[in-house]
């Protein structure tokens, strides 16, 4: 829920800043700025809560900690890529693929009731998926409509 709130607030802030200072309505740029801010916000979790993030991955996946750090770096790189005009479409496409690829980890974590911040198994559990899966679809649509 926090990333969603960060996305919306940063989008609104960017939209009104562009409207005030550039005297234009630029929904796509505002949406990309919002997504970039959200990606940096979520990337911080990969470095601040690596043990809990590792718990989100099934046991058969090797090199969990490097993978957690790598996905954090990918999120930061995507945040920058969304702001470079020549890279927006490519970054958008890769980000959509990324969102699809990380969905199983979110499903696994919900089924295992992972609370990644506390690195425990007393998280929100299965009801969280009723919010998380539509949210992931919303993020994919957000990227699609702001990049293409």
C-alpha cells in the first residue's frame, strides 16, 4: 500500500509542478516521475530489509541475497531509464516484464505470510493477494500508458 501511495502523491506533485512551472499538462511525464519515485522507494526495501526480502523467494531459488540486491538495482536503473527520453519505451517494456516476473515472489510471500520488514512469517497472508494482484496489473497499465 505504501508504494501505491508514494506513486500517487509523487504523480500529483509532479503534475502540478509541471503545470505551474512549465504551463502545460503532461500526464505521461508526471506518471513516469511518479513511477520513478515509487521504484526508488521500493528499491530501498531491498537494501534495508534484505533478510525479509530473501524470505519472499522459494527455497529452490539459489543466490537469494544477490538476487534481492540485483532486483533493487534494477528498480533504481528503471527509475532513471524512465526519465531518459531515448530510453522510455525500452525501459517501459522491460519494467512491464519485471513486474510480471516478480509477481510469483509476491504470491509466494503472501501464501507464506512473509512480513519482509520484520523477516517473520506473520504477515498479511492470502487476503493481501486480493489487493496485490490487481495492484500489479495497475502498475503494468501505469507503465504502459505513460511510456507508449
